C-alpha cells in the first residue's frame, strides 16, 4: 500500500477532549442568599422611594356642576408612570351645594365630565395651586364660625341669583383670575341693578385687557374666542323680569 493510500489516523486524546461536555457554572448557597438579600433590599428601597416620593394627591373642580373632589394615586417618581388606580373622594363645600339647590347655577343632567385642577402635590414637593383654587378658597371662606358666601347668599338671594351665574360662566371659561375682585365688589353692593351694571362694566374692562394681552403675545385665536364670549355678555346688565331692587 502506497503512502497515499494510507488511512488518516486520529488522536484519541484530542477527540475525547472535544466531546467532553462543558460544565455549567454552579452557584454556591452563599451566592444565592446574597442575591436574594440584595433583591429584597433593592425592592425595599424602591418601595420606600415610591411611598415617599411617588404619592400624588390633589383636588379638582367641576365648573358645570360646582362640585369638587380629591384624587390620589402612586407613580414612579421622575418618569411619572402611574402604578395604582386613582382614588377619589367628594369634597364639595355646602356653599356650592346650595347654589344648585337654589337654582342659582344650572348643572346639566348626568355626572360632571369637565374637571379643572385646583391643586396637586407630588411626593415631598410643596403643593401647587392652579387657578381654580381662587374660587375654591372663596367657597370655603369662613368668618365667625360660618361660611361667608353661604351666609351672604342666604341674606341676599336676589343678588346671589345674579352673582353666581356670572361666576359659573367665568369658571366654565377658566377665567378664575377675575373672580376675587368680582366677589370683593359684590359684597359691597345692595341692589340688583347696581350689581348687574358692576359685573358688566368689570368684565368688559377685564376682557378688553385680556384680549389686548393675547393679541400682543400673538395668540389671536384665543383673543378672538374671548372677544366672542365678551359679546355674549353685553346684555348682562339687563335685569330679569320681576326683579326688584
């Protein structure tokens, strides 16, 4: 047999080493315990962070129904990822409830669908008040142990019948910034025609100022919308039939 016809020889040791299965890494009992403890510690830290910094709570107000409610939930801080359902509770002041009972406001049928933010607080941050807080603070205003606007409205029902529809309209337009001054003026007025005239003059001046500011800022669409709303209010100084001073 020639050298070229010889069969190739194999290295038994090399073949055995190649076919030998590799051992999977094994974790010792101490490593498993360390990993478990680390996971528990990290989970505990995350829970503490969420409990202290991820708790969100606040309040909102419905301008259509004059109702308020709180809301609360937990989120992952920084990314604001909500991780629990929202919990809500009614906080409507008795003063606001009376407005609907006396028909000084006209809520639509059904539950409120529009809610404006009153305040919100995230974690350890300070509470941030929104514009609707300007009205809620007045509805909760108390003096000498009684609610100021509830008492005033009961003592001046005809004035209340003029004031609160105007306030409700401002709330629906989210013009809460105009309310403190309006309410301050209303408390010093004793006749319905004077109150109507005062409201009409005040809103006309404030709307004109807001429209100028919006146009100067380049917000022509908002300015046009507010101008249209102001036109709707031009007859606010006309007394209703049967009203007396």
